C-alpha cells in the first residue's frame, strides 16, 4: 500500500447479478490495487432490462465481499470516467472471458482513454472454471429452474430463488 497515494481501481459493470466470475476478477484485482470499487452502473452502454434494481445489486455485492474491507461497492450515474475521477481512481478493471468479449471491451477502453487520458483500463481473465459464466446465462438458468449454486454466492442464490419463487 502506498500511503501517499493509494492505488484505486474501479471495477464497473451491470452485475445483474454478481457472479463467481465477477467475484474472482474483483479479488484478483486486489493484487494490483489498494482498493477496489465495484461500481454498479445506472447507465449501461448496452441497453438491457435488469432483473434486480441497482440498490439490490449493490447490497448483494456488499454481502458477497463482506469479508474483504479493501473491496467496496457503490452505484454510479453518468460517465464512468467522471465517476473514476470523483473517486481518485487510476485504473478501470474489466474482465475478459473470451475473444468474443474483446471488440466491445476494446471500443469502450479506447473511448474512455479519449475521454480521460489519466485512466488506464486493465483487463483481467478469470479462473478458467469461471470463464463460461455470465450474468445473463445465470439469470436464464435460474429462471428455468436450473441449479446455479456453483455460479453465484449464497446471498445471490437466495435472491435469485426469491425472484423466481423457488423453494430452497
Ligand atoms: O457489465 P456491463 O453491462 O458490460 O458494463 C458496461 C459498463 C457499465 C461498464 C458501461 O456501460 C459503462 O461504463 N457505462 C457508464 C456510461 C459510460 O461511461 N459510457 C461510455 C463508456 S465507453
């Protein structure tokens, strides 16, 4: 930890809901940064209807990282670069699971670089066991009654069950 200027990384996303893949990325990020701010976007670049509202998503992420004081969670409105500036963040973290993620991620990273040259985007790859997990697939499997307990942490699993009215 650099006491003069702690290295702050923002890990932004929709997190609808946070998966074990997201968790793995945030925890890996602690190897690079002193503090990780998991930031739930009110305004995602790709329009999509969400299952959980922003406050629920922030609460779930807080529960998932309750053991790790260096990971905090909040939401943000507007441009990511403005939020990063307001938090004194130097890094934006994004996870890359597959080549198919690359085009969208590369475009966003370059746009953010144009908007704020002080910020660096760092791509992290999740553990291979999590590389096929996406929040959208988790939602779909849960909605159709499948077992998603391997893909999300218990606080998230509870809310998915409530959302889809399954018995535990
Ligand atoms: O998990 P997602 O949906 O892929 O995350 C996308 C997100 C939230 C990181 C992106 O949509 C974003 O940064 N939104 C904030 C608005 C913004 O800054 N848009 C321009 C990004 S180039």
